[in-house]
C-alpha cells in the first residue's frame, strides 16, 4: 500500500504540474485573444517561476501527503492556489518584468483549481476499481505469533491493502493457511517464501529477541526477498509520533514538533521581528497616541495594563496590553466575561477589535512572545487548568502568541465548560502542525475576523 500511495502521490504531482503549465498557457492565449494584453507566451523564466513556487508551497504544506477526502482537499487546494497567486504576484512586483492582466489571472486560477478538483473527484469516484489493481500488490508472509501479528495479518488480507497475504509463521511455526502445524526452521520459512514467490517477509519479532531472524535476513537478501519489521508500539498508536535516528539510536517522540528544528525557529523569529517592526513603523506611531488619549479621557489609571503571564516552558513574563477596564482588585484573579461591568467606555471596543493586544508587539520584540502561538494565560489559570487538563502544559512548549489557531477557530473569551479543553486541543494541534504558511493563514484570518466582527470577542 505504501508503494501504491507513492505512485499515487507522484501521479498527482505530475498531473498538477501539467495542469499548472497547460492552464497558464491557455489563459495567456485566451487573454491575448480577447484583449491582446498579456505576458509573453512561453517565456522560460515565467514558467520556471510558477513551477518552482508550486513545488515549494506543496512541499511545505505536505499537500500530496494529505488524506484524500474531497472537502478537505478542496479547501486546501483553494488555500494553496491563493498562496501561489500571492507569491507569484510578489515575484512579479520585485522583478518588474511581467504585466499580467486581471483577466488572465482569473482564467488561470479558475481553470487550474477546477482541473485539480475534477481530477481528484474522478479519482475518488473510481477509487474502488483502482486500488485492487494487482500490478502494485506485494506478496507477503508474516513471522510472529502475537496480537500484533493478527492485526497485521488482518490488514494484509484487506482487498484495498495493496498486498497479497500468503500466510505466516508463528515464531517460525509454519501457518500459511491459518491452520496450526509443526514448527519450521529458517530454511523452511525461506523455502516457503521462494516457492510462493513472496516479495517481502514482515516480522513482529525483533532480531534482538530471536537470533534466527538475522540468519533469515541474510538468506532472504540473497534471494531478493525484503525483510521488514513491525514493532509493537501500542502506546503510540493513537499519537502523531515521529521517529528519527540520533547517532545510530532510534528515538521516538510522542508528537511531531516542527519548531524543534532550529531552522524553523529561525524562520519564525525572523518573521516575528520583521512583522513587528513593520507594524510599529507603519501603525503604532499614530494608533498608540490616539488610543492612549481615549483611555486617559474615559477613565483614571495607567494607559497600559501589565500582567504576569505563563510563557514558553512555563517561564513567567510581563504581558503588555492597553487597559480596557477600570482599575480593580480582581484584575489578576478574574477573567473578563461578556457582561463585565469593569469595562471602561472605550474598553469594550478595544477588546472586541483586538486593539488592546497591540502593545504585545513589544513582547514579541523582547522575545517573550511570537506573533502567532497559543494565547498566554494569567498565572492563576495556568495553575488551575494544568490540574484538570492533562495536555494543558504541552501548549507551553511554544512561545505564546498575539493570535493563535484556537482563537481564529472560535475558542477565545469564555473559558467555561469544555471550551478550555478545545482551546488546548487546537493549541496542541498547532504545535504539531506548525508551518510558515499556517502562521500567515492565521494572521490573515485574524485580520478578517477583526474586520467583520468576531462574536466570540469581548
């Protein structure tokens, strides 16, 4: 099945590259036909650019490794094409060479998205007839006699598995037809595999626990039969684990963490600094004085509200906000609710519009926070929820953010009921699935929700 999926992904990639170039050429032709205003027809740099950007985006988003369900695929396809358009547009602006009309862009991306989605729809429509094709099937036998062996055998027997299951040896006991027989030697196992034209031998028994397996591996190699192992990782089956080799030692992590990679952290930090500096230069110099004056005119007290929050690895930092409430004794103990009487006349507007969070760009510059990440909680809530939600502290593996994946999916404000559990679930998902494009998506979605009004903001 892995081989089948590899062929399938490669086929989709080649098909999409064909659609990418064919629809581009067609859009140029149609645009010139109707308006006479378009980029050069087959400029090598033009086509090289759009192909490289497509490969970069699909690689970074793991587009061809996504489980194929039409709804998720359609959403991801549209998002990727949007990013593709923005990056192509940026490159055109930088090199100032091509004058692409809006009609061509509309035709190009319309045809491309339609072509990709149509190809996936046809695949899903004919999928039951495609997967059982025998040319991709591998003939296999199993070595092992445990519950995991039974699970593996059940999988190999499935029509859509991509394998032809021949039989298995229980601890090198021959059991090709499901009937118990006398124990067999390594030679008997190999002879059986050769006689039945087996391609691969899978073992749930590790070489470290059975010396005969090393002999089996050596002899199988001589007959071009691959030997593979299925480790018993029951405690990991429900987790999104990652496996890597460190100095010859296999290491399993309980979750994928892209930001454990120093290169990814560097990309995120450079973006945080660039985005924050750009914001402060373009907007802070005039927005901050206006908000400061409004806050001082409508209530007594400081312009900024400074509170201790939980940061990365549980470290405490001072989080900056514009003050949105009257000065009160419960500020560090009680979170705001929808009908909170502590809001100042300008305070409720600041909260709903997210303007009260803007001073946190200084936290980003200091390194306490990131532009995107799990929202930081007051220390009382960290102590409270860490005792009742098992994965609550996992979110603190990352720097907290001004906005986050949970917030743009509706989990902000109210912390009652199971909403905090769902917020933590989204934060952990972000930790395991971080990408630079995901950060951009969250930022765009935050701006959109702020512009249209977020009903969960108060």
